[in-house]
């Protein structure tokens, strides 16, 4: 799906998730109109970056913050599973159960946790410093995308050094991934762009699917999505345009 950042309108949709599919959008758009695109937000998919680099090389590409913070959540969960497996191998069943039950407290944003989940985090802080450090790394990376640009830049620089020299391999790898996509992440911080409109539209399209009790193919779903969210005004039989 391709959306307009200004209006939120669904511009184009097609079945597929590869370079050929996305290239079709730019082919239909045409080179002249493609040159008018100034900013693009997307996830880290190379199939997007490769096509954008060829079709509209002057556009500013912004990395979607949600996907970056999801990387941190995934890295945190890797650490949690490692700690959980270590407890199981050591025969400490109670600790293993408590760690399994801590998943939601670790995943949630710090500003949204309940009193019970806060107590669970306090227990992790006392009993398992590596896992608590992983939680702090996740939370500080989330904070990067909530701060003004200069403060976010300072925090991101400190975060990369913290993660890179931590004993937590999933976060060392995450720091390297962020380094690879640093320009697009800084663009997102500078311009405040994200894929939030796309995610919101995904929810509304899923509602169409539920109301229709599913579809046999993507074509009718795309047609209804374009009719509902594409600002299309087709001429109806017997009615003035």
C-alpha cells in the first residue's frame, strides 16, 4: 500500500511484497510525478530502499520508528528467552515461571505498566541484572523517538555506545543494524515521519475483511479499500457526475 502523508489517502495498492510490485507503482506514476516526491517513510525492507533509490533518488527516506523499536523489543525477548532457558537448565522452575510471566511487563512501555507489572520489573532488577539492562536499553531506544531532534540525537549516540559495549549480543547486533540504517533513522527524527497512517489503515482494512467474511483473492479487497480510503468518486449509473 502507498499512502499520501499529507491527506492520509490510499494512493495505490497491489498484491505482493517485492521490488517488482513496488516498481509497478512508480511505472504507473510516471517519472515526472515521481520526481515530485520529497519524503518517503517505510520499514527497513531492502526491496523498498532499492526501488526508491532508483525511482526517486532525491526523496528523503525516513525509517519508521515503530519498526526500530520493534527491533529492540525482539532483542529484549531474545535475552529473556536466554535467561529463561538458563533457569530451566539449572532446574530453577520457579524462576523460569516468573520469567515467563514477566514477558508483558518487559514489553510494555514504561509509562503504561500496571502496579503489578512495576513490581515484576523491580524483581527483575534485583535478581537478573542482564535482563533488566536489556529492558532499559529497549526503553531508552523508545525514548529517542519521543524527544526533540537535538536531544534525540544525543541520546541515540549514547545508546549506540551503550549497546555496542554491552555483554548482550542481541543488542550488540541491534546497534550494528541501527548503524546500517542511521541516515534514514535520523531523517525520521528530523522530519517526524512514520508509518502510523499505514498501520491505522491496516486496521481499517482488516475490518473490511471481517465484515465481508473474508475474500477469495486480494483483488476485491484492494478494490474496496481504494473505494473506501482512496477518495475515489466513480460515476454511478443514473446519477449526475
